[in-house]
C-alpha cells in the first residue's frame, strides 16, 4: 500500500471530511489521492493562511478538517495559527512537506528548512517528523491526538520518507 | 452612511442567520448592536472572515453571512477565486467598502481609489456580485437571501467610526456558543 493511500485511509477513519491544500512536488500523490475519495471535500486554496481560515469554518460547522502544505509557508501562516486556530482552540492536522532536508536539490529550500522546527517549537505546536516510510504507522494516533487536544499539530514529511512514492 | 449605520440597519436581518464578522470595529460594533449566539466574532487574524464563512457554508446547510471590509478583502484577495470555484448557495459575503482601514484610523485603501472590489470578484468568477450604496444594503441583503444563490455584496459607504468598547468575551466561549447555535 502506498503512503498516499494510507494517509487518506487514516484521514477518513478519523472522520476528516474537509481538506484544503497548496501543492508541493512531494505532495502531488497525496493530493491526487484526495480527489479519488468521495468522503472528502477537497478545496484547494491560494495561500495557507486562507486555508487555515477555511478549515476553521469547517470546524465551526462541526466537521473535521486538515491542511496539506509545504514547510516554506509556515511563515505566512503564523498569525492565522496563533490568533485563530490556537486562540479559539481548534484542532488542525497539518500534513507538511518538509523540503530542504537530505536529498533536496534546491538550495533555497534549505534556508526555510533550518527554521522549520524552531518556528514550530516556538509556536508550541506538537510536531512529528516522518523520515522513514514506517513512520506513517503513527499517523492514525497523531490524528486522534489532534482532535483530542484541539490544537494545530504538524506532521513533517521529508524527502527520505517520500522516497519511492 | 458609515459602517456602523449599515450594521444597525441590517442587524434585524442578520439575527436569523449565522454571521462571521471581521476583526476590529465591525465585530465590536455588531457585538454592541446585537450580540447573538449566531455571531462569530473574529478577535484576531486580518482578512479571513470570508474564508471562515465559506468553509462553514460548505459543510452545513444554514445560511451564512460573512461581514468583511474592503481592507480585509484586499489583504486576502486569494479568497475570491476560491469562493467563485466552490459555490455554496447558502453563503453571502458582504464587503462593507468604506475605502479605508477603519479600525486603524481611516487610512485610505486602494478600494477607495482606482480599484473595484466588485470588478475583481466578477473577474475571479463570482457569478452574483452586487455593488450597492450604503442605503441599499438592507434591501440588497434581503434579495440575496431570498435568491438562495451565493452572492457577493459590495456596499459602498463613507468612512468613519463611532466609539465602541472592545469585546471582552473569551474566544473559546464565543466559538462554543457559536458551534452550539450551528447545531440547533
Ligand atoms: Mg474599510
């Protein structure tokens, strides 16, 4: 089973029915997979803070939501994460492509990669780093944890994790 | 007419529906005029009222009215293509366009100069876009609700503010009360 299938199976098993996304090369497969699932309304957004707003709206309507994005967008998302998601205590799984790690061909991506964990740490966002394919085994538990504690939670998925997918 | 006068006029219409109101004075004025469990006040985050309103509209059937400002929409212009391409016929976005950043001291916005938010919304693919005067807002909103079609209303008004207290209600209380109102 590919990790893309697994991500979507776990989202659906945890009643996530609304997903917004901004694409990344590493996330192409998972975004393609969303489109095949009737249980999920996929709403591409133009910027990640906009997506965080969409997810907040879905949550207010009683539905579980999630965002799929690249780590380079953490900067533009901070205000929305802090003053909306955290301030109003809303759950938000953030499936994040962790660009700029080993195997990265684009130097610029490393510039943001070196800030990624420090920013998430500073924001007190629980963060899980998927480096090996078997790390996906924790995804279901991470989703349950997110909806239990009503917090944004980051899942960083690096190039080694995506290898072969 | 200024924004607070529009809010006074439309408050009786708003009270039957779910309302997401923009950060700053719009939320504070609405809270003062007619606090309702069906109002979700944004105490932070510039520009996301329309995004929250759309997300809420897409997952449940009650009518949702997002009250936004020209400055806020300019700060999140990407919202308009997303709205256009994800039609929710229970969603109405009212942009109260006073041509200024009211909450920060009435500095002019580009919407008060050459830029037309109604033209932008149409170019983004929004199908029902109505620009109206402040005086017509109430009738236009009633018409939009009766049409059962997703509508963007750009209500042109004068800039200016009245003195209103900040909202001291806790955010978790606001959202808990609102979520219960959505369910009932
Ligand atoms: Mg304004």
